């Protein structure tokens, strides 16, 4: 059951992390 939960949640978490990371890179480039 937990593996199914993670299989569903992981893509969402990865998407959030990628968005935060790309946003952080943009902020770093501005400086």
C-alpha cells in the first residue's frame, strides 16, 4: 500500500522540486 502511495506521490514531489530548483537557478542568474 505504501509503495502505491509513493508511486503516486513521487512524480508530484519531483515536479515541485524541479520547479523550485529552476526558480532558484533563475534567482541565482539575476545576481
